């Protein structure tokens, strides 16, 4: 709608110039009357677009009152576990999506809202990617989503998720104190709220008020200017590189310099207090502060500044409510459908091949979208001559595989209320020098790991979701997480779960028991309450999620990745016509990053800047909120 309006204005102005310089007075008068009519018509169209969403994919009326939570397994499996077979492939597809993570489902759902018939193919036995859940012995565990920020009413991410699930996905707000950070023997608490966040830090770090105010101001600046990164991925790449190499890009906004600056370099200009530096850097994702982008760290902290939320019913609710949107447009989401390669014709992507027992099933569509990550897409799914092309090779060589993680899933006897479990997450650091701590940890031999566990994350999903006790009465759960280099477990790569032998099992359970022991030090009431325990390693992620080297956040989130040239080149469009990327590698890590990756992908496929429609929708919703209150 926006593009059409500007095009009409341009044609009108050009015509006016021609008529005035070449025609008689009578002709000019007739033309002016017609032009005035057309201008009024154009203003009416703009009015309808702005105030009513006319011509937009995103509309208020698509958001319906939430239906009751579906807990019946059969009903859920019909949505999340539709097995692949040739007779379930819809005819005349508009697009194929490889992978059903949030990035793949988001792109598919947006295309479905545009009337496109999309087939999503998932190699695992259920849809959702890192947002799927699994159940064992009466317990349910999430595998990748622990909490999400910016889900307040009227927030952009909330508006997006409401549109992609048509209002059916409900969010439970965590308590105001959403995170605690242990540094050595001290505990620091983080509170949600525009003023509560900095005020609480100031009380805990007396004398550091100026540093906290400056850091909070930088967080706000990064959050306000981060749309410029999306613009850098939307405008033509030649223009982005011209702006970069001319130096004009850095004059537009300081966010581009902050993206390229290491987090450590920036926070050292604010404070010399090592523990405050740690709190400014506490959300670990495998990269130490001296190699992580300040922009990303500031954005992560700002993400939770207005509060933290968790999906009611668990993280699998995200896929459960996106899939019907895709199906209503004639599409499907099919599981147990491992894509072995992307089909090409005259250099253009035309479909995919799916492994079915001993044969390949070829499926064709004019658009192919990969949510498998940039490394899988170029190195596993495309022919070698494409990944060795100079522009592709230079991009891949500037990226690294992300760090893997080690997860422990613990089933507890007793409800969260009975055990006194809270929704607050706990981050534990052995000491305040995170650079030294991480460098030493990642260099340890396996035998030394359990004796030197320097960092750990503890969360209680059952305490975040009020429906957990209804769905799993008498039980609760705990999840523990730490970083884990792929090398520790790489010898078992390619082997199936539960067939990796006793050595693998004893290694992972030894670390799991060490982590549980540390958790019980913080929560002694859990002693004797553990009824189930399982651990997942980087090779688990590699098997279930096809994550290269078990990386949980896609390509490494280091400073190299957030150099402006790499930002502009890591876009949805690929070196292969008809092939697009979506998910974490397109924008940034986490649920929010994957969703924005999906929106950027859909924008590229539809040749439409969807963020303009979303911004208009957000403004209309805010107007209604002001009238309501």
C-alpha cells in the first residue's frame, strides 16, 4: 500500500510538470480538477491504510479471544506431529520452508496471511525447533525457551506474536524480580520497570549511579535505533556497502559503532567495578564480554527491562498456534521429513528433496526458504560450487560456529508452591572476571570440568506457567544450563540417542550430578525431591535440531558477526535466486531474533516492507489503549 501510494504521487507530479509546460489553459483546468479528485482519492486510501489497516497483512480483527488451552495429547499431536507422506503434500505450492523453528514458522505464517500456500518440512518428530517440549515420567520440559521480554500490551514483539498466532498465544508475566545474579558470594537482583531497573541497581551499587544512568541511556539508544539494522538488511546491498565504505553510515546513528564495539571496551569506559561489569554482561551465550558486541548485550538487557514473560501452556504453544494460520491458507507443517538437498534448475532454487526410507521425494515450489541456518544451508544442502563462490566463501569464512550448551532436566516431586519455587531465574558466576573465567573454562579438559564449574543458569519452568500444575498435578520441574564446547562430546556425533554407549552416558551424568549438587546449595528444599533427571549435550542439539556442532544460537554471536559489512550481507536473500534464509542467522539470536528473521524473510519474498504495516498497526493499537484508559 505504501509503495503504491508513493508511486502514484511520483506519476502525478511528473504529469503535472508535463501538462503545465505543454498544454492550453482549458486543458490545464480540466487536468487540475482531475488531479484534485485523484489526490483526494489517494488521501482517502492513505487514511484507510493508516486508521483501518486497509491493504495491510496485519489487522486488528484477526486477533480473536483466546480459546481454552488444549491439553488432549491426540488433539495436540494432530497439529504438532503430522507425519510426512506424499499424499499430504499440498498441490501448487507457493513456497517451501526447511525447518519448523520459530524463524521458519514466522516466515510461513506471514506468507500464509498474504494468501500463499506454504509447506513446512521438519526433520524431527514434532514441530517447533527449539520451542518444542518433551514429556517423560509425568514431567514436561522446554528445551530452548526460558523467558521472553517485551510482551507488554502494545509492545512491538507482542503485536507481532498476536498477529502470527491470531491472539491465541497467551503470556504469563513473571514476577518483578525476574533475574538474580550470583557473583562469587554476592547476590544481585534485577527488577522490571523503566525506573525500577536502574533504581534497584543503584541501591546495590552505591557510588555507581552515574555509570548505571549512562548504561541505561545506552540501552535505550540501542533499542530505539536497532530498526536501522533491519533497514541495512532491506535496502539494496550495493547501497548498504556504499553507505558503509563512504563513512556515511556511522554519521546516521551511533548504533553501528556500538554494534562493532566489544562489550568490555564500552563498559570499561563507564565503570571499573568488576561486579557491576559482570551484571552488565550476565546474560551469557558462549561469548566473553571482550569478544561480544556491546549492542547485542545492551539489547538483551533492554529486552527484559519492561518485564519477562513465559507462554501459558509451555513453549510448544508457539508452534501449536502458528500452524493453524499456515493451514488456513492451504499449507501444511509435516514432520519426520529430513531435507537432504535443495533442488536447482539453471542456478535457481526450484524445490527440495526429502529422504523417505530408501528413496528421495522431490517437492517443487517457486520459493524455497531455509530455517536450517546459514552453515547447514550452504555446506550441507547446496552443491559445493555454490559455497565456494567468492561472495559466499568470504561470508562463511567471517563467521564461526556458535557455542554449544549442556542442559539438565530435573523432575521434582511436589508442586512449585509446595516446594517454594519462584519464577525468578538464577545466574551463577564463580568470579567477576568473565573474560578470564570463560577462557579458562573453554580450555579445560573434560576431566577438569566438574571441579571447575564457573557458570550456570537455573530456572523453574513450572513456576512460570500457572497451567503446569493443572497439566502435571503434584509435579514440578527445574532446568539447569551451562556452556559446553562441542569438542567434549564430538566423538559421539552422528550416533543416535540412547545408543552412544556407557562412556557417553557416564560423562554427561557426572556433569549433570555436579550441576544438580550446585543447584541444591541454592535451593536446599529440593534435597530428596528429585524423581527424574536427564541431560542433553551439544550432540543432542546436533541430532534433534540439526544445529551445526550443537550451537544453540546459530552462527557465533561475536564482534565479527556484528561488523556492519557482515550485518548487511547476512540477509534473507542468498546467492541462489529463489532461495531465502530465515531465523536467528538473519537477524540475531533467541526467540525475538528468530521472529524478526522470519519477518525480514517474508518482506524479501513478498517485496514488501512489512515493518511499515506493523508500525501502523502498533500506532492504531496505542490510540485505542489511550482511549480505553
